[in-house]
C-alpha cells in the first residue's frame, strides 16, 4: 500500500489487504476519464451505502432499546445523509486522498458534499469486500458512533423546514419561501436553496437534492433568527 494512504487507514482503523480496493474507492469518475484507471468508485459506493444502512440500523437498534420505530428511523436519518457523511469525511480528511480529474479538482471537488459522502460510502464498501461484514461494521461504528451518540439532542431539528415555519409564525412573520438553483451535469447536480421571508434572505443551503438544500437553508435561517433580536 502506498504510504500516501497510511494515515487514512489509521483514521478509519483498518489496513487493507488489497491495496487496489482502497484506490478504487477513492477514484472519482472524473479521474477515470483522465487516467489509465478503468473503474471508478461508483459500484463500491452502491455497496457501501447498503452496508452503512445495515450497520447504523444495528447500532441504533442496540443502543436505544426503549425507543420506538419512528424515533429509531429519525436517528438513522440524522447520521445517514449526504451532509452528515460529508462531515465525517472531512473529519478524517478524506478529500485529501481523492483521485479526481483536473477539472473537478480545480472546481473544489475535494470539498464537495456529494463527492465526499459518496467516497466515504465507497470506502466502507471496500472494507466489506476486503474483510467482510464484521470489519465493515467496526469501521462504521468507529466513524459514526460519536455522531450517533449526539443525535438524540438534534432530533427536533431533523425537519427544519417545519421548525422554521413555526418559528416565523410565532414571530408574526410571513411564511418562508425557497428559491432553488442548481449546477453541474444531470448525473451529479448540486442544488442551492435560498430561504426568505417578507423579502429578507434568512439562510442558504447546499445539497445533492433540493430537499436537503432546503433543510440546510432552513437550519441556517433558524440559527440566524435565534441569534438576532427576533428570537
């Protein structure tokens, strides 16, 4: 294994037997278009997404024994989404190890939410292929458990659009409106949402879906209102 990836393996707590698997997990499709490598991380991402969902469901079920299905589902959603996974990826500096094409690299791809979250799922998928379900579970637990432990205190913020709607109503302000723009090709779009009330911009959010961008914008608006004289 290249020394370049040693620190990353330390960060996830797993050393690969098959070096090529980790390299593939870090290979964005833009890299494949400009290099001699033939396979991107998309298939590993597909697998890693399923492994991640199973592992987090297991963790949630085991750690929160007295909670019902609805709350468990919300807990899982709070840590298995592009925004949360991108934050985990940044914590381990995953962007520094990505193999990107020159254009994507110049466009800030190493810090893009969608690319980071997809690559993290691909790494988890690669661990599963390399060593099986237990090692993959251990990696997920190591990376996700700290955020999962903090998740219950954030459950009331999962549907931030509804929370913002209620907050504005309590302040006697008009309902929020959202303006959505997008950039990038159809297969890799990134959406930006701007939320406003009575013509005043309250927050901005970015995500790989319109819904996620709107939720992020609403969360920023809530924080701004609480920090202002309004709340």
